[in-house]
């Protein structure tokens, strides 16, 4: 981060930084490379070894940065760019490059005799390393595992989501040019680009975090960058139980649903945890099954050994070469899949997914944006109509009811907590209406003094669900019966 000083004192620094390929952040000691200094640089003749101060503990709250700090950083960065050989730096691994930059910056601080405290010097070292090798001001946010979303609204405003609540961060960028340069660095890692001719882009970080960039002229106040962070430790059903998203009995039912190859649609709003829940369910797929995933941006991280991951492709600058989700799903059918998993169903590809579910690919899964299980069914019907299929409404509903076994509804409540609110079976048709039945519902009872929602998961009393025969085929009928009985007894307070 270059602060809020505008472009003063940067010279060729802005252009040079953008040419460095992104490297993973690291701070381990590494061998020095004398080839990184340009011949004749003033720093060459006066190199002094300065031991970097100890790392600042993450728990210590940083004081507000001053104008003097940003001015010093501008001068140090300009001197670094004049001194360092960028082509040689690009040849080093991340650890070596970071250590080399830290050493040179230490020398520059000593030679120019900047008056800085130990903490300011360490902060300056980390900031400059992040600017040259990483994602600049985003690095400290990406390192925090308690942040769910990072939302950058232009260079001067950054918000983060922590514990389900959105708060403003003190992180700032030098200007919109630096922010756009970092956005381009992120998307280039997955072979995509973002600029005036292609101002919208979806990408991902190396850890799987989802990235969306929309740049000027579409974004009026500067590039808008949104990162949906993935936790380093992937959530599982046991952790969802611990967080109160589902009861132990409900989690047992979900395990059985994933194990016995029910066709599942996970429904929910934005940020409700659909992808997390889908990742949890795939953990109960047998290891000998061939799974093919189709996503706009690859996020799912399945643990099975036989997984093929596919990703859509946007059109190039001439408007050609686009590969849509529907193209991927149709191609899946030629790849001998046993399960097809669609990261997010957005359009007419839902028809191809339903056809796959109906033609021997039991256990296929996908997510969809909807607020209730009934709305989920209506949205699938609408998406098929959007695809231009001229089928009678009753025929479309018969295809849906014959393909989907279970709808799992996820919701993000107004206090920021996430809950699985419905486990709903699709039974069949009665006339022109799709019949469903709930196995479990989440009922809100109120809120406590701190504004937290109070509620509980309730059994609907159904002891033999529609997929009972499927569970018996996989020898899971007794476990399913025990889980449903325990759920009912707990609902009655027995």
C-alpha cells in the first residue's frame, strides 16, 4: 500500500511493480543475490547489514498511519525500484525474493537516515514486500482466517465481513491504478484479464477463494474487488453442528442423503453457505466413484481420488471462444461420470443436469439461488423456460419431480448466523403440482438481549421418507430410522 499521497515521488515505480509475477507471501531467511542491484546504484557502495526487528504480533493493534509514514514509504519505494533489478528478482522464488527486498529496504532506511521506530520499520518492510511480490494492502486481510468477505469499493474504501457483520477496514490503496494493477495480477493467474475492454471478470486465488472484479468504466468510483474467502481449515458437518447450523440428528440424515446417492439441490441466498454445505455433503461420497465438477470459478475441493474439475471460459476480446456451463454439463455426459456436481445452476444448464439425474447419474448435486424449497422448484422451471425449451409446463414439472430427490435449504439470518432451515423431499406430482414434504424445519422463536436469533430445528414426524428404499439398498435404513426417531424425540423434548 502506498498510502494516500497521490503519485508523488514514484517515477517509474508504478510501471515496474506491475511486471512482477505474483508470489506467495513468505518471510523465511534465504540466500542473498548480488545480481539484484543495478550497477552504479548508490546503495551498492554503502550496503550495511541491518538485522530486521522482530515480527509484530497479530494481536497487537496497529496505530493509525500518519502522513509522514506514507511520505517515507514513497521515498523508500522509489529508491528500491531505482536500485533493484526487476528481471533478476523475477527469477527468484518467493522466499528468496522477499528476503532480498527486506535487506535492500533496510539498507535504504539506514543510508537515508529515516527516523522510524522499530514497529514502523517492520511495518514498512512488510508493506513494500507485499506491494512488490503479493497483493499489496490485501495481504494482511487474506492472512486472517476470521474474515469471510473482502469488499473493496475503489482505492479509498474497504469493507470486511467478520462474524456475519460488515465493518469498514482501515486498509487503503494508493490510488485506483494500484488497485487495478493488483486486480490484474490476481486474474492473470487463472489466465483471465480485466481492463476497459473486458471490465468484468471472475477468478480465484490459489487457496480457492472466489474473486470478482468490475473495473471502470462500468465501476464509476474505481475498480470494485470482491473476495469470498475460504477458510484454511475446511468446514465439515461436525463443525456445522458445533456452530448450530444443524442438529446432530439432522447431520446424520444429511450424511445418509450424500451416501445413498440421492439427487440433491442446495438452495439458498447469497452468502448463506451453499458452497460450504455442498463441500460437506461431497465428503460422504464413496472413494471409488468418478465425480465430475462443473463451475464458473473452481471452488469445490473434493477429497475423493477420482475427480475431474471443469471450469467455464469467458469470451475473448473478439467475443469468441466462450464455453458456457451448459457446454460443460453436456460434455460431462460423454465422460462416463457417476456423479455430476454443478457448483451453481444459473440458467438453462439446469435442464441438462436434470436429464443427467434421470439417466443413471444418481447422486448428482448442485446449488441454486432461492429463498424456499418451493421457490427453488419454481426457479428451475423458469430457467428451463429461459433456455428456449418449448415444453408444456406439466412436462417440465414432471422432469423436475422425477429428477430431484432432496432440496436442502440454507439461510443467512439477520444476526449473521447461518442455518439449514429445511430438509425437503420431492415426492412426485398430483395433477399439475409438484408435491414435497419436509423432514426437518428450523423455527425461529425470537431473539436474546444481544440480538442473536433464538430458534430450534424441528422434526415433522415423518418416520419413513420417500428415499427409504434407496437407503435400504445401501444398508442405511436402520441408521436413517434411528436418526429420524432421535430427531422427533428431541423435537418433543423427550
